[in-house]
C-alpha cells in the first residue's frame, strides 16, 4: 500500500482494512512522485502510528515487511533471506523484463547503469558472473565511514544503493538518515517499543 499525506493518523484504519483481506504480508511505501506526496516527517509519524496499531494486543499479524526485516536483523532470527539493503546482500533480486532484458533490481529497471544483459542472447550464468555485475556488487558494499559509524547502520546498511549513489530521494533515502535514526531509537534499539514487544 502507498502511504500519502492523507494516510497520517490513519494507520490503524488502513491496517484493519488490509487485515480484512487476509494478506500474508503488507508493505507501506511512501508516495513521493504523484498525488498527495507524504513528507519525510509525515512518513516517520505514519510508521510510528502504524507500529502502535500493529503491536496492539501483541498480535503482530499480518507481517509488515519493514518491521519483519528489522526484527530478523536485531534478533538474528533469519527465517528467510532479507532482500535489498535490509539484508546487506544487495542486489539479490535480479529482474527480467517481459522482453528478456535483465536488470540489477526493479529500482534500476530502465536505467542504463543497472542493465546486465539479455537472456535472449546470453545465458543467465554469463549475466550474473559478468565482470560488470561483480564490480557493481563491490560498489554496493562500499559504504562510507560515516555510515559505518552510525548506530542505525546495522539495520539500514547505508540504504538503497540506487538512492545512495544517485542521490534519488525515495524510501530510505527519502526518509533521510536523520529521520531513520529517530525511528531506530524510537522503535528498534534495546529498551525501545519494538524490543520490548518481542521480548515477551
């Protein structure tokens, strides 16, 4: 579900509606391109309110992906591979278009920097073992000293590489380091709401 400026204060209603559809998991992405754009401060507020609604009564059901990934990271409870920056194994979600073109991930689709090849003319092994893809993965793992020294880096791993390298303002890049550090301290660190919920 896309969170817009009108979503602020509506976390519980949105969650109740989605729960009525019996999903296995839910993801909330900030609206940053069209429509009622949500500001970083509003998205921070929305996530905090959503967390309170989600943990009400200790149900923790259905899974909300961001919270699930952070829980796995902080408890070392790796039930499944964690995608993208959350798992510090980016990129690990290669995308193939309907025409056979292969991209580093869905965020890079259509961007020449993320183009890896074409399965119509190459084997998949040739694509994923190419020098370009190997060098790209090395670049992804190059995180600044400032990031490495940040208390929240154990969770965000420097953020999405596309947004980090290209300065694109979306998701964790959009939320900004300052805002994410606030969320980290509020929800995720020891003695926070998040830790207490899962300690029960």
